[in-house]
């Protein structure tokens, strides 16, 4: 005899409620680990992303690069920006974004921006640490050998220090005091007696472990600073209290860069070097936020030259890249003239507007805005942008950084046999459009102090 085992209705309701409760608990756990972060781009647009609490600044940048279809050249960074305080800093790649956000006030925000100088000191350490500013903590007859400079900063058992004069803003006042200071692993000290580094003459100004170093972006007038080269040490857990800020001012850009770079190295040590090496290690393994893998058919493509009677494979990678750039230029021109004879009147204007699609062209920005962008994205050699000239409506300006100085070069139009050209050197070297001009000076220095290397660009999220 067959017996049907039926579950009583109250028991069935209890089972369903228990299942729903378990599902809700799992959902709450997932939502608990996801945090909402809003990131702003240079053009003022914002993007909201949901990230886990253990996501680093590098991971968020990789996510934004992927979502925004940017070129990933490992120069993108998240910037902690405090508009009221007039402070900002680039997050280190290993920092947890959610943790940093918890210490920010309501008016503060994250910016998505390039910073080519983030790890430049690993490539060119001599440019960042003037010999007269670096010394041993212990009394010694000689200075640190330049060849071992970075090793001494990264090695926790060694004790290099940065020394020199800085202006310190007095608390609650608009006056500044010039003091001789020493930056060590244990903190930033100032001497109460001239340049003496005897322990009894040293006063601790700030530790490194629980502090971050910021660039002051408001100019010297707001704080009545003695120079334009200000920076600030701010406790990590302080939200918006100006009383806790240590406002400092260096004599020039090189010394400010030295102090700020040494602060990062002494605080984070070998972790910074590991961050610097991650992009090289990532080449062998696919990042979860990297661009999709190319198909087998795409990887099997080779560069060909059909300019002769028969086609040939281009083996030289430099020649292949040049051919690809030329083909891309030809395609852009063909697209602008694809409707044939009825649009021939556009032909002459094609070369005068094609540059406006490039990431390095910034239109009618003023000189001061160009300076600001260059400083924000790291004053490394070869950082450049092009913009419209303010004084000549038919001309353009190349803004270029060299040796931490920003220089401007006018690009003038010229004409030969009825054809228009652009030139940087009074017609000695002529180009049909600005794209060709930029590509030439990326390969050749010419009349410039250095080659064009890093385009100063802004992305729209």
C-alpha cells in the first residue's frame, strides 16, 4: 500500500521563511563587502563604481581604464582631492580605496588622472635627490654613493636622511619660520639650534607611519607662503581639521620633489618598488580588468608592404609601426572625404582639423591651464600637449616639460606652392598637419630640448 508523506502547512511556511532568511543573509553579506565609490575625471564628469573593501587603488584604476577604453600605460592614478583645504595627493597603488575614503570629508573626492612622475625616481634617481640634501643619519665623512641611493632608501636596515632648510607655517598664524630639517625613517625633525643634528637639539614635527604628504594647490597667497613650492603633512585619520596640518614651503621645485619623494620612500619602503614592478610582472599573466585577449586570427596578422610590384612582409617592428601610423592617417583622411566630388571643398580643411581628435590636443585652453595640467600629470621630461595659440588665431602652441621646467614653442603656418604647412623652426622642417609634426618630434628632438614622450591627456569617464 502506497503512503504519501505530506508536510503540514505550518512546517512548509517555516521552511520557506528559513530559505528566504538565508538568501537575505547571503545578499546582505555581499552588499556589506561592496562599497560605493565615486570617481571624477578632469572634465568634471563622475562615475560611480561598486568595489569590494579590499580593492586597491591600482585595481580601481585598471577597472576605470577598462570601462573607459583608455590606453593602459601604467600612468593612471587615483588622486585624493580636498578642495576646501587646497590639498591633493596620488594614492599609492597598494592603498585600499575604501579605507582612504573613510578618512575623507564630505567635500573631498577621488580624481582619475595620469601621473607620469609616480615612479620616475626609480628610472632617474639622480634627478630627484640632490647630493647636498642626502646624508647618513650617523656622523660620517662621506655622503651616500649615488649608485646606492635607492638601495639605501629601500633597505630598512640602512638610515639615509634628507636635510635642508624648509619654511614652516606657525600654528594659528599667517607667519612662517625658516628651520633646518631632517627627514628620517622615524619622522621629520627640525633643529632648535641652527643646523645642529644633536639629539638634544632635534624636535619631532611629524611621524611618517600615520601621516600622508600632500601637494598644496591653492598658491602661496592663501597661506601667505614665502615661495610657490608648498607641501603639507596631514595625519591619516584626520578628516578636515586644519589645526593638524603641517604646512611647509621649499625653496624650489627640485627640493620640494626631493622631500616629498623621500617621504614616500621612507614610509613605504620596498612596497613602492614592488608596485613599480607589477606592470612588468603583469605582462606574463592576465589582469582581471585588462582588455580582452586578442583572437588567434588577430595574433597571426603580419604587417605587409604593397608599394612595389609584389607584397613583402615587414620584419622591422619600427618600420611596421610607422606603416601602421601612415595607414591610420590615410584612413582618417579617406573617412573625411568619403563622399567624393561633392565634398572636395573639404579637402583643404581636412589637415587643419584632424588633430582635434588626438588626446594631446586641448583646444583653446589658456597658458595657465596648460601649466596646471602639466604639473598635475608629473613634470617629467617629454611630457607635452598642443593647444590653440591665444595671440595668433592661425597658429598653435606646443607646451613641453624638460628638467622640471615648462616651455612653450609656437607652431606657425607657412605656405609653399599653394600648399599649407606647419613648422616649429621657421619653415626649415614642414608638416602637412599637426599629427605628422608630433610623430616626427616623438622620434627626433630637432630644435626641441627633448623628444615628445608622454601626451598630457584627459579622459572622459
